[in-house]
């Protein structure tokens, strides 16, 4: 696909989103908040697992299922229709994005700003890929076409699918609009 066609498609998509927002048919800022909540539920599942393993108390394992059911219910609000393994891909994209944000935050706290920024960029690229898949901007087949250097911290110019999706997500989801 040519860059000109991609830009035209992005502009058309953003116009369509703006139109839908005006008609109150969709609230992407609410879905963005929900996606962050889902990230945290995934993290809670992980913490119950590790706490169960460390303490050898099965009660923590039992709590995983309750949180998992809530996470599944909420994920269905964002992912209404999917094919193949898009559901699992989506869950793992959110989980990986959250973990990369956590690592970036820890690096930032220890004064390693450049490394932190690299992790934050990677987290956002994965988050953008999540939205690209679930807003039907890309097909799962397109994922394999991501430029190997896109997630490299030395890549000064955004390129590939995640770079384009990041721009779309920035334009489409404005969490400051109430």
C-alpha cells in the first residue's frame, strides 16, 4: 500500500470517527479507560498467581478465576467480533504494553531516562497495535509486515504499521474529551 493511500485512508478514518463521536454512537475515550482497566486486571491475575506460588496458598489461585471472568466480560465490550486468535492476541498486546510501561516507570525512577523512553515507546506501539486490530484498521495478516526496526530505540523516524497506528490512535482517542 502506498504512503499516499495510507494517508488518505487515515484521514478518511479520522473523519468517520469524528462524525461518529458527534452522533454519540461511540465513546473511544471510555473504551481507552476500559482498556487500561483491563490491563490492570491482567496484572492482578499475574499477582494472584505469583502470590499463590510464593506463599503456597491455593486461595490466591482461586481468586484468579474471579478476576479473569471480570476481565473477559469487560474485554467483550471492546472486542465485539473477532476472527482466529485476535482475542488472545489482544489480551497479550494489552498485557505486554502494561508490563513495558511498568519497566519504563521503574527505569525512569532510577534515572535511566533514555531507556525508560524506549520502553514507553514500545508500550505505546503495542497499545496502538491493539487498537489497530480491534478497530479493524489492520488485518491480523498485516502484523507480520512490521518493520524490524520500528521498535528499535535508534529508529528516529516512525515507520511501519505501529508508527502509522500510533498516529491514528493519537488522533482518534482523546481521553480529555468528556
